[in-house]
């Protein structure tokens, strides 16, 4: 397929013998110029790059062969744009009324331009540094308010990955909370098939017995011994809108919990799940303005009763106070890693869908409650006209009541589908005798007109409407018992920003509080906050990519398939693996998928009993959590004082568990930021014990072009496209965590119940959409196509140079942990602040907060070692920015020294009082032992360029003890 | 033509009997909701809207019939997007090597997204309020440095409208400066034809005798008596690169001045005009990243010797100091209106091309001097290969040396053009035996390959290059004598921002200093700073509109022609006129075009002697300036104390000049913001004297849907699409100033020498491109298509309500000038501060500066009355924003009262010291008689949302006496 096309695709000029394009990307993506790189080498005492590389990357882990891509690479920026547009044109745009959780929707242009296409929004990191993240935290609390209002449940989180995984989280949480340790979960048969698939995958790991059944009170009663919960779809997958109050009552009577997968737009008209007895509601915010994008990214939502407040997965934004007593938002009940409960976890969610959640709440704010109801009522009315027309033409509609979906009995479904397609529409083929039609915000009179033709309805749309007494916005077809009577989105913030001007200003106002890559280096170790190039990003604004339903016929997706084929092949080439799946939509999701693949493989060769997973103590919290979710027992492996893996301990543990050893999870370079030279021996040991090696590729930015996980010994690996491959962090997502593996595991790569994908013996789905967050894959694809082999290798070189240059400068002032015997780190390094506790009562948090006064986002705080900062500059930072950051840390060292020397008090100093927001400075009272000027302009260049924290340091304990997770009451608002 | 297409174009759903789209634009564009409008009416004491309107708009000026559009209107936002995309597809994209001042170029994505597609950049106003405009002022001083460096001339302005008008400005300035009052101007025949056309138009008004000749030393010597100057094109239009030093010397010997139309990219390799003796250099910055856009908008540049410093047209940015002694930028040597020298003017330029100038300097900064030279050398090398290939195949190349252009002798030009087109290329047809080919930044090896085929060159591109010893970047073909040896762009700022990350941060940093509509209301009277909706703006990012050369064959422009036809027809429908021209690219340019049309008409009926233009004293400075440029003698007409025109004076002046009366220029509603009820009588008087009425439609925002200039008595009218019709102000342009006229004037609408446009007896061009700034017309077109008749009328209603609501609130605290007998204003009103000079030593400037502390851009300062502010809120501002602004002005009134009451000193108070930037507040020393907090947070909501001025009040006299117009030396930089 891709062969056929690629011969006619635009080629890069890089292979032309003359006149190559000059708008090549590598020099734009990489911060330091080659001259500056020479300077960096000199500073570190090297003459040649090779000498440096030899000191950094152990010979033993170097790739045997350079990366070699199959297709052409080296496109210039404009050439790439032409290529992407051409590939996009090979997707066919057919209007889809397929439904099943994916609907046409209209993202208002003002939100598209000012958020989705605005680096000040999409390059933000997860808001752990609350003082410089108040904008997106406010957006997220608005989001939480929206979910709470619409679902009628009091507790929610700031988004999960998608509807399927949110359902999985619900099931796991309910199981976990069940005091009787019951293991059966009853799922109504009218639930979306992809949700069932994801539930089945999750159930495997947790040993849950899923029963997909026609739920009834009787059936529930029968299961009160063994079932811990039920799940319904509301409205149901067949379109039915039913009152589930009796089911819920029966379940509660049996001590079970009730979960509902639901639809936010329908909930503007339907009684909220919380109002009829649901304990948990989940779903997707997709139809609140998020392009279908061939499956994603969208935000999964999750809400629950108070009972589950402390068991709920994901991140939770809460209102708290700052040091000055002003209201301020923060991530509540968790710090960066703590919320991932490692081996005790039932959830591993880390990167989620913050940007998408925020887009969807802006959509809701722009429309307001009345606007949303209008949209919903218009859909109901149109669906009613469609129903009446079809019924009058003699068709039977299977579902009695409806919101947007009709299940139509037809003689031959295939004929109807074909006829609809010939007229420009995709419908859902349910089975040979049933088709599904789901209308949406974009459905028009003319669409109905054509559908009437397809179904041979003789009367006109208008006649049908008139004769049935249906006007534009009548919701009469919704049964009285499930009609919503409660209000929602009553907070004034949902009624203030309805003009484009007001919305634009609100978005810019929020943005002005948030530090992002548009302002300064954000050197978060293990997060690879590199450039998200505009040429890469532009691909996602192309409707030929963004508007496809994930279940359209394959023929309509030739462009996407080419591109996915390309990126899968390219990722395999980079890593040395044989096969790839792009379905996992975060790093953690990749880990879980990879471990599940390992287990399926082992089962297939009669080794299903293997259930031990060795994980170094230094591993990221998601590793043990993912292992636990895949049904593995986690056994930690020690590390040596120099940060290396304790191979003796590994050997011992491997022998001890030899019979049951399933896998070893390794992060490389390690989370300490070092290339361990003996990693191959370690992995050899694992293999010798018949186990598989799971390779955490989060640190791939130190490897691309130099090392290949497959050659080092990995059997399967995930990489975070949102780290190494330029997908932006979006304030906490989207992310993409594809997995790549060796041949023996390929047959088990995850599938999808609707679209054939994955291997021959595919495990069931790990996320809802067949290709995960398909619409952002072009970002990473574009990066690879523009950089090519040498560009990618150059990026890695620059990342290593940048990190080592900084470490070298800083080592004169701080202790740098875990460098190798040549004093070199990999692409990141750890600065130790532990000694200052004693000498100055200063810890890494104080330094992190003080860095805000220098207009920097702190490096990763206390991971993997408490009271340290892990710095990862990436290749995209310029020499001047590296120096600016080093200067800041060095200046802070002098500030610490003043405390050590007794020149500043230990409890009232520049660090303890940091950050210093405007409110602090402007106040007349100034009783600090340092000047205002020193507080906010500690180095001269800040007078010209400074980013101001919006609030003073957050009061964390206050926030956790006074948990408040919706928009503040109006009297507090200012 | 448009008929044929429109039947297949997407239709709006507004005419469907059911299910109209809900994403309609009117409620997004208009700030106040209908409920809020009711509240506004109540506040002003009205029950019904009609009562209010009756008090505001005189019956006598109301339109007799409502506006009625021919084509469909009422498109929703997404429907409009679909329509625009479809129309765009009807333009055919063929690669153009036509040259003639328009070249393919690559706007780097990082600049496109972060400037061109960023409301924080494009909604800015002209930087008269320097303290909140330091970002774009810095960009403009970079721009000036670029022009000065490249042209080798020490003085420049911050952009003109295009190359043709810049040439016109050069000619006029040189004529004006000529002490001998000579009237002949010698123009080399190898100058672009559109430039000659614009020069001819300008020459008509100034009575200059233009001679288009083959310039030679001899010829120049012959003209030393009668010619004041010469103009050459460098490189010449035929592609020749010649040394003009001898011509320049001859001209100077004859006391003439030398002007050169030139090309910035070529100048990176060629000796600068200032180095071989030019006194003035002009041109277009188009090929520095600005899309060809079917002709514009681009920026015209202009530089000159010190001699002309105070005669130079346009705006000039200079480095000055603020009150605290910090370096700060400002517009030098002028205040808003003063630089337009009214009746003594030789220039009327007001709105120019600030955004485009800034885009082009960002392009230069992103490439740096080395990058630019690479681009230029690559073009020279490719052109050399093309030349060699053609020569080897037996073609004669007319021009000996070349930069990017070859004039090729061919047997039949038409055949070559046709064959090139068949292969996908547009070439220039010079005459029956000559074609022109101009290569550019986007030309590739493959392009040459095809051209070789077209011209039957037998050898391959590579062979030709090899055998001629040409490598990728060889400039050997440029004659030694004109090679550039001097450096340029040596200031470090041109070498700092070469990585995408650094450029992105620089752009965001500059943006952070500038207040725009993304922050707050910018209620500039007479400027109509309304919403620039994203759906409107998205049209300009569409390559199907942005990448067309203005001289492509008509067949390739069907989309554009439809759209232009549409907007011309729609503007005619709105105004009641019969014909429209979109060629003028600013309001002032429209005035000049309109008056020139009037003169041509009068000449055609034997009334060419009419040369008197009556203009009310209240008129905008561009009116008399335009009249003067059109060769009219300006006679001022008085106004009455109530602001109305003094009809008796008009009568008297009209009678006095009856025989020579050419025109009367009227602004309606007047610049005082009132609808004069007797305007029709006044215009009647003018007509009775055989003169024409020129209608200045700058205040059209008060008329659309209610009054039609044609019915009121206008014969011809311009409107500022950048005011009423949503084209953004871009920090001082682009603008578009179409003119509409009655039938009798239609034959004279301006033409173009290459593309047939305008009337049968068209005056020659008023700007370079046939359809002016064609690529931004879709913005206004989209606005009209979405709003429709009722939406446009609704917008006017809201504009009137907003202004009168504010005037009503403020009238309790300030004196409002020039309201009508019902105490009503039109869409804007004037607040008087004159009395405070005496009571508190406060003037309007102090209030304007103090408003910055309240996060507002001041209203129009001291126009049309000194020491006043003219407030125009527009319809797009919400009730809450209007109130916030009123609250600010009311709070300032209290601050003034404290001075009046002696509670604050007259020379050291909140107003005199305003604005208060951060540097002010942070300093330890605080010796003001008010607190820091009061200085910067005078009202509570500022603590939540505040925009900070970057510097303290500018020191204007310092800047003008120490004129410094390039980037500051590095030691001053911070
Ligand atoms: C080493 C490592 N593994 C796994 C993850 C989890 O990835 P994600 O956040 O995409 O789920 C991270 C995230 O930072 C990480 O650093
Ligand atoms: C009344 C009036 N006429 C003419 C103009 C000139 O328009 P432009 O700036 O587009 O040249 C203006 C500009 O503000 C104006 O207010
Ligand atoms: O926890 C992280 O997002 O890496």
C-alpha cells in the first residue's frame, strides 16, 4: 500500500545534486550552533566530539549499525508541509454518523487558535509548580466543575486518557474498594465494544471475571454474592435512553457499586448519573469540541461519590491558599510521583489529557449551559425527525427513546451502508440486519434530506417534522423519568465568556499566569521538554487528519495508514525492533501494554505461570504500577551507591524467582541519568532465567542514533513520543507511548474489536481507538522525516553536550550525583541539595521556588532521589539559555551561602520566602532582611525579561485538609 | 463568472426550514447580549431600541431601503470556513517565476504562527502609547536597522505601503526639496511597469513631468536645467545588474537627486545604493517572508540621506529615555496627526504596513546576515545555471549580469509561455519575442529541470552546472564592481535568534510588552478597534489565497475574482454606490484615489480647471494632504461651536470659488462623533456649484445598515476595511481603503498596467498591485458573509448603544463634547479635560498615561480637539468591559479631585507620574505622596488581571533632540 503511494509523493531536495532547500530543520531544532558546540567541548576539556562521546556512551551499548530509514528523510520545513498535506489528501473526508463514542463537533476557532495552536498553552508542563501554573489550574478546576455538575457526582479528577481506560479505572477502583473481595463485574451488553475490549484487557491483569450481559434487576440480584459492581452505558450503545434507577437500587441492595459510561452532551438533557444512583461516571469529553482525529487524543473523564475521594485515580486540582493567604490552585492530595502507588497500584495514570480537558471546558464555557442545551436539543429534535421519517417509511427503530442515536432494522445492512456511502455518509453497521445512525452538532437539514433519500423516505424532512409537531429544539422524545431537572454550570464563570473578545481575553489572561517553553527553559529531568516545532504542530490542524472517525472504512484512511506505517517502521528502525504498535496513549499505557503482551506470549508458550517482575528501586512509579495492573508481582532490585544496578542483587533475585520470573523492567539510561556499561550482562541474566526484558524508553532522547534498545537486550519497549519525539506536553498531556518489540512478541500487539490492528494473537485493546491518539502521530512523524538519521543523531549529541556542559559548570558549585567514572552524565543529571538542610535549612523545594523568581521552571523535584533536582536541558536549548540557568543556580548558591554564613536568617530569607509575586512586592509593608529589588531582580537580565509567579508559595497542607475541587464561590473569586 | 460558480458553492443553513447551524457569528462578534442591551437602554432612560435610535440617528440621513445583498449571507462560522476553502480551491496554484517585484518566499512557521496568526500581535494599534508598545517598537527599530544596513543610507521610516507608492513618495519628496523648483523626473525605462504607473498617477497631482527613458550620463547631463531627480531600478527590471555610480555622479553634478528602487535580498550581495551615490532607496520587503498574496499586503521601505531627515514621509521609531532614565523606544519627530502636513503635504501616509514590516525583519533575524547571503547566493547560482543552459541551447539572454532574473530572447514568447504553463510554471511575457524568468528562495533543482525541458536544453542541470563550474552558492556571475563588500546586520540582535526556540521566546517576549485587544479594550475614537475574529483571520493562512502572484493568468484566479466581485458588490450594497475598487491600500490611499478619480472625471467633461477642495477644519489630517497630492487647493470650512459644519461658511466659500470648485470632503458622522442632521443640505450646496462630494467613510461603523453615503449625497467614498470591516490594525497596518462611487465616476476607477482592472477610462494605478492588498480582503468578505444584513445592522446598533451608554455614565463625571440636542453621540464621543489644566495642572496626556496603570490603552488623544480623549468602544466590547473602563475614568476623576482639593501635590501625583512600571515599584526608594499599591492597583480587579507598562513615561523632547533610529549599541541594550 505505502509503496504504491510513495512513488508519487513529494521528495525532499536533500538528494538533489544541487540547490538543496535551505529551510532545513536540524539547525532550528537544535539550540547551540556548531561553533557553540565546539565551545562546549572546550569548556569540558575536549578537542573532538568523539573523545567526549567516548567518555559518555559506553562502547558496550553502542549500536552496531547506524539507523537506516526505509523511506526518504531529510525534508526541509516547507517540503515536509507539502508532504503532510499530500498525505492528508489521501484520506477521504466522508461525513460519519457512526457514533460509538465519536461524534462530529465544532471546536470554536477562538479556542483552536488561542489554545490548540498556541505554544504558550501547548508547551506547558504538568502544573506541579503551582505558583507559575495558575492559569491552567484554573482551567482544570473549571473542567472539574463541569464534570461534577454534569454527572451529578461530587468528586472528579483532572482527566484520564479516554473513555475505555476510564471505564477500566472505574472497574479497578470498585474492585479494590470492595471489602468482600468479590471478583465479578457485570457489564451491560449495550456498552461500546471498544470499552468492553479495554475492560477485558484490564480484567485479565486483575483477575476480574467480566460478564457482558443484558443487565436486569433479576440478574443483578442473582449476583449479589460474587459481583462487586455493574456498568451501564447511558444512553446505551444502541441509542436507548433508559432509567437505570431500578438497576442501581438493586445493585446497591446487593452491596455492589454502580458505574455508568456516559455522554456529557446528553447529560445536559438527561438526569445526571449521580441523581439516579451511579457511584462512578466515566466517559469522553470528545464531543465538547475535540476533533475526532481518527480516534484521539480526547480526554477521559471520571467522577465518583465522596466515598472514593482518596481512591480515585489521576490528578485532582484543588483550591488552597498561598503564603499570603490569597486563594490559589494546586494539584491536591499528591505530589509528582506519590500518587502512583507503585506495586500496590490499581492505576498507573501519569501523563493524561490536560490540554484536551481544557479545550473541552473552554468549549463549554463559550457555549454556557443554555448554549449546550440548545446544541443537545437540536440533536434530539433532528434525531426525532429522522426516527419519524424512517418509521413512516416502514422501518423499525430498535431503541424506544433516543438522544442522538437510532438502531434501525433493515433487510440488508450492507446495502444500506453502501447506499449511504455512495451519497457521502458513513453509517454504523451493527450486524447484517441493523444499522446505527448517530447525529451530532454538525448534522444539518441537508444531511437528513440525503438520509431520507438513502432510506427511501418519500416525504420531505420538513413535512415529517411538521406533521410530527417537531420544531428545531424539541426534546419531547426524551422520557419524562430521565429528563434532567437540575441545573448545571451555574457558576458565573460559565456565563461570562460568550463573546469572542471576552473568550480571547480570558484565554490570554490565563496564559499570562503560566510559564511555558514560550518563556524559558523547562529543564525537567526525565521529561524531555524540547522544542515542539510549528511545522510539526501544523499537521494536527489539517482537517484531513483531524476530522476522521476512527471506524471509517479502511479505504478512506489511506493517508493515515501510510503515515502510521511510516512511523511504525521508523520507530522500529530507530530502536532496532521488528514491530510497533501506536495504540498506547501514554508512557504508562505503553508499559502496561508491553507487559500484557509479554504475559500473553508467555501464556502462548505454556509459561503462563510466570508472574514475577523485577524492577530496580530507582524505577519511575509507573513501572511497578503497570506491572501490578498486568497481574505481576513486583520484586525490587537494589541499586549501588554509584547509581548502577546492583547486578549481584539482580542475579540473586532472578535465581530465587527463576521459575516464576516473567520480566525485568529496565530504564535506560537509568532514571539517575547514567548509561550503565554493564546493562547487557544484566539483561542477559534475565534472559537466562527465561524471562523477558521490558525496556522503559522514557530516556530515549539519550539513545537515538547511538544505541538501540533491541540490541541492548530489550524484548519490548515503549517510548514517549511526548518526550523524545516532539509531541508537546500540553500541561499534562496528550502523550503517546507506542511500543516496539522483537518478532516473538509481535503477534500479541494489541488489537481493536472494530478495526483490525495488532498481531495475529492480539491481546485485546489497551485503549479505545485502534491507533490510539492517531491525530498527533503526524507531529512525531514530521520530526523524524525532517531530521533524518544524521539530524536525529545530531539532536542526541546536542542533548548530551548540553547536559554535560551544564553539569560541568554547576559541579564547581554543587555536588552532582551519579556521574560516571569520567565525571560525565547522560542527557540529564542530578543536583544534590541534601547537605543544605543542615547548613542553611534549605531544601530542594526552596531552590525550586526560588528558581521561579529567576523566571525558570524548576527541574524535576525529588525524583528519583529526594531533595535533589534532576536537570534535563534537551538539545533545543541554546547556549545562552543554558548559561542563564547555570547563572541562576550559581546565584542561588551564593544566596544559600549568605544563610550559611549567618548573613541572612534561616527562616526568613530569599529562598524560604520564594517565590515573590507582585502582590508581595507592591505591598507597603516590607520587613524582609533583603530588598525588594534583590527579591525579584536577583540578576540584571530579569529587568528586561521576567516571568512573574501569580501567587506566593502554596500552602500544601491547607489544601489537602480543606479539599475544594470546584470553582470557588463568587465572593472569593477575586 | 461568479454566477456560474455560486450555484455549486456551499450554502448557509440559515435558509433551511429546520436545524440552522448554531455557531452563528453575530452573538460572538457583538459584546453585549440582548439582555445587556436592554439594560443599557434602561440606563439611558429608554424602553425601546427604536426610541433610542430616533434620538441618535437623524431621520434625514436614514437609508430609504435596507441593505440587500445579492448572494447568500448568514453563514455560520464553520459554514464560512467551508465556503472560503471551496473558493480558495478555485484558484489554481501554479509556480510563478514572473518576478517584477513579487517572488516566492518562505515565511518561517515559527513567525507565521507566533506573529501573523497571533491576536496579541495582529490586534495591536499604532504604537503612539509608547510605554505599552515597547515590543513592536523594538521590532520596528530592528526593521529600520535592517533597511539602513542593506540600503546603505542612514535614515529610514517604519514602512510605507508598497514599492510603487514608496517610489511615489521618493519622487514627491525630491521635488519638494528641490530649491530650483524643477519639475522633470527621469525614470529609467527598466523599472517595473506598475511602479511607473503609480509614479504617473502621483505626477499628475504634483504636475511633475515624468520621462521614462533609457538613462545615460549624456541624457542626464542634458536635463540638468529641468530635472530634479532620477530613478533607477537596481537590479533592473530586465534582470541587469549594473553599476549606477556614473549615472549618480552625473545626476549630482547636475544638482539632481538620485533614487533607486531596489531589492533587499539582492542587496545582501550588491553594493548598497548609498554606497554608489543614491540619495533615496525604496522597494518592497515582500521577499523577506511575506506571501505574495495576489499582490499584498507587503511593506514598502524607504531610506534616504541625512539631508532629508525631516522631510521623509511616514513614521520613524527612535530610541529615547523614559522618566527614570531607562532607554525606551517611541515614534520620533511626530505625534499622531502632526506628521501629516495637511494642505502643505506631499505625503498622506497614515496607516502603513507595520505588521508586514515586522514579519520581514523577523525573517531577517531568523536567517541572520549569513543565512540571507546563502539564500541570495543560491538564487544567483541557480540563475547562472539557467543562463548557461539556455545559452548553450542557443538562446540569447538580454541582460548581461544577473541576480535572479533573465530576459530571454525567444522566437515566439507565447509558445514558450504556454509550454511552461503546461509544465506547471508561469513565466513573464515581456513582449512577443521576450520572456522573463525570475528565480527565488523556493526555486529547486527540479524546477530548473523542467525549465530546461521547456526550453529544449539538451544537457542536464547538473551537467551544465558542472561544466560551468557552478556550485550551490556561487555568486561569481555578479560583476566585481557592484559586489557588496560592506557588512550588514552586524548588530548582535541579528545573530541571536536562529533556533526556533530562541525565536519563539523573543517573539513572546516582545509581545509581553504590548497591550493589544487580547488584553483589553482599546477604544480609539475614529479607529474602530473591534474584534478581528479568528474565522475571518483564518482565510489569510490559506495557501490558495496567500501564494498567488498578482500577474498570473486570469484563469488561475477564479476564486479570487469571485471573492473580489462579491466584496465589491457587497460594499456597494452597503453604501448605495454603483461601483467599487479595492485597489487603495489604506484610508488615505482611498482618499487620494477618490479625489484623483473626481479630477479625471472633471477633466473628461471639460472641467479640468476645477481645483479647489473645501474641507471642514475638523477633518482628519489625511484629507487635506490627499487633496494637495491630487493637485487640489484646500480651502477650509469652519465648524460651529456645537461641532456641526458651518453651513453659512460652506455656502460662502462655495460661491466664492464656484468656478473652480472641484470637491468637498466630508466625514460622516463627523470626526466629532455626531450625525449632522443637515448634511444633505450641505452636500446639495456643493452639487449646486458643480462640484463632487468626497465622502470619508472612516466612521462607517456608525452607518452600516442605517445610512448610505450614496443616498446622503456622496459621489465617491472610501471605507477603511481595517476599521469597520474587521481587518486587524497590526500595530499600524495593514489596512485597506476601497473606494465606491456613483455611475458617473465608475469609468475612472484606477487601473493597472498588467492586469485589466478599474474603469474604461481608468486613472493609472494608485498602488502597485491590481487589487491592492488582495490577500486580506477575505477577512472583510467573511465578516459580511457571516453577519448578513441583520447582523451588520445589529453591530451598528450595538456600537451606538455602547458609545452612548459609556457617554451617559461618564457624563456624570466629565464634560462630554458635541453631543446632539438629545445629548446623544454617534459611535464615539469626546471627553473634555481642558478645565483640569487650571484646577489640577492635569491634561489629557496625563489621563492617557494614567489609564495605562488601569491596564487600558488610551482613547484617541487630542484629535480632533486638543486636550480631549475620543472614545470609540465598538460593538465588540462587552458590558463588563465598558463598565471597567468607565470605572477607571471615574476613579481617575477622583484622583484629579484630590489634586484639585490640595490633597496631592500638582507636580508629583498619580497622574503626573503615570504610568508606573515595575521598575518604579520595585525600587527601594519610594518618596511619592501615595502608596505603591495605589499607584499600580487603584481598583481591585487589577490585582487579578493587570497589564504592566514596560517603561515609565517617555521623554519626548529628549528623543527628538537625540534622534537615534537603529538598534542601540550593545552596552545600552539592557
Ligand atoms: C522513566 C519514566 N517511565 C515512565 C513514565 C511514564 O510516562 P507517561 O507520563 O507518559 O505515562 C515516565 C514519565 O515521566 C518516566 O519518566
Ligand atoms: C476620519 C479619518 N479619515 C481618514 C483616515 C486615514 O485612514 P488610514 O489610516 O487608513 O490611511 C483616518 C484614520 O484614522 C480617519 O480617522
Ligand atoms: O510524573 C511525570 O509526569 O513524569
